[in-house]
C-alpha cells in the first residue's frame, strides 16, 4: 500500500458536485492499494497515520499527531498512486490491486483510523472525485508498506 499524507487546514471531496467528505484541521490521506496487500498493511499504515507527529507543539516543533490535536482525516482512494511511469508516456497500473480487494483494504484503513478515536470522512471508492485542500506547511509525506 502507498499513501500520500498531507497536513491540511481544510480538505473536501466532491462527487457529482455534491460534497461527500469535508474536514478542517487534520490530514488528507490518498490511498493506493497494490497486489498482495493485506489487512496487516492497512492496519500498520493506519496506526502510523494516527501517530505520525507532524503537527506543531507549543514551541513550533513537529511533535504532535493528528490525535493529539483532535484533528480529522479525509481518506480518498487513489489507484493512480501505483502507476508505473518508467516506460513510455502512458502510466501502467498493473501494480494496483483488483477493485474488490482495494475497496476492502481502503475501508479497513479508514475503520482502523476510527478505532484510534479519529473523525474520518471518506470519498467514494472508484468514483470520479474532485478533491480540494489547503496544504498546511506545506507538509506532504509518502507512507508505504510492502506486503510481508
């Protein structure tokens, strides 16, 4: 699994001009699921996301997690994170998991975040989505866990 995490002051996702997920201060997590990924990767990455210390403390140092600041997480599926652009001009998406598995692990990632006590909003899996965000910092990180 590959996840792009962005620290945001706000983020939202729309489907057919309807807002399906909106958060204020917190994280936007773009989630890509690959072949061979399992619940273990989804849980490990959700735990990492919940505990990642990328928010400022009282001294301005990145010492607080999204849980520490009572922030929210907007989770959006994005199979294109598994795109391979090494050859040719068109990305190959052969590393992306089949939709049934990808949706299952996307949902498990979001549910595990909720188990951490976080407010979680989500996009709609496999929909054509419009994502808006105000990146705070900017802070953008890539989390990855390959199947064991």
